[in-house]
C-alpha cells in the first residue's frame, strides 16, 4: 500500500460496500468506454475493469501507477493530469462518440475538473464522481437558496445532476476533514445547441454571483457598459440567485445581441 500524499488530496477508499455502491451508480452498459479519474490504490479499478472491457484510468501519482500495474496487470493506467485530458480524443471510436467517467476527485481541484467535463459535454454520456458534500449540494441547488451559485447554473445548463448518497469519513484512509457525497451527472445525448457565446455566458454568471448580494443592475454594471445595453426592467431589482439557469442564457443572448 502506498502512503497518501496530502498535497495531492489523496484519501483512499477502504469499504467494499461503499465501493460497490459507487460502481453500481454508473449506468453505462457493458459495451461503454469507461474512464476512471484518480484510481489511487485501485479501490474502484478492479471492479470497473471486470465490468467494462473498454476501461482505462488516469492517475497523476507515478507511485499509484506503478502500484496498479503490479496489482492489476492488464488494466490500462495512464500517468497524467486529468486537467490536460482531451475528452474529444478519448471519446473517438467509443459507442456514440461518448465516454462514461467515474472517480474520486481530489477535492482541491473539483471545480476545475467539473468545468473541464462541462466543456466536453458532447463527448461524455455520464459522470459518477465523489466530491465534498458541500460542493455536491451546490450542483443540485435550486434558485433562491444560499447553495445556488456559479456551479449550480453551469452544471444544470449542461447536464442533469443527481445527488446519489453521502459517504462517511470513516470509509477513507486517512479520514478527510469534510463530509463527502456521490453525484451522478447525466449528459443528454440530444441536448440542443445554444446560440449563446459560452465564454460570455460564463462571464455573466460569474460576475453576477461574485456580488450576489447586489442587484443585477449593480453587479453587472461593468458588463452592461461594455455591451452598451441596459437590463430589461423586470431584472433590474433582481439578484443573481433569483435567476434560473435558462434566465442566464436568455440574458446573455440579449446582452450579446445574438437574438
């Protein structure tokens, strides 16, 4: 067994029942191409490899890659950074041109990994991922709640998030300082392509929520000036947390003049 490295956010799963529940949360058929993020010491890896013929994993820690090569011969484990993953290339030749993703994410880069998956939405069918419970709650949060924010809007525009179940601190070594949860993200195969500029949309969402206590008229004042537009009157007194994800799309279309 390798020793976990704190700076890599390594907390290794040890409970067989939790491991099986996580793998069972993946709804991919046996013919799917499945990619595991951060296998670590292989808690999920062996079970996934026995279930899916087209399976591989990506791992940053060379010690873990060597460990898995010795304990799970025949399983493809790629040493690399998931943040550099070309999901389009990984999905090339897969059924439907899409892959299924599963993994216990390093909590300190959860948001970056999530945004990477969202950017690659056309090439992903589903993702079953472990994350901090607080972050999981944000993904499924509804408008007018304190958890609702940038991640809520960004995720819900690209996929359907579902909080599957909480995970106890006691099933890890070492025990993390925070509560964890499993989330399943389902990416609709025929999601309509929005005419909105994705960079503009993300900027407007971030700008609005960065000053979430202010009305949109104030929080978006710089953006409004750049586009030379005024907010529609029915939005002037609203705050970011009052808008649905679709409202942000409509607002972006209006401000960028693509309507």
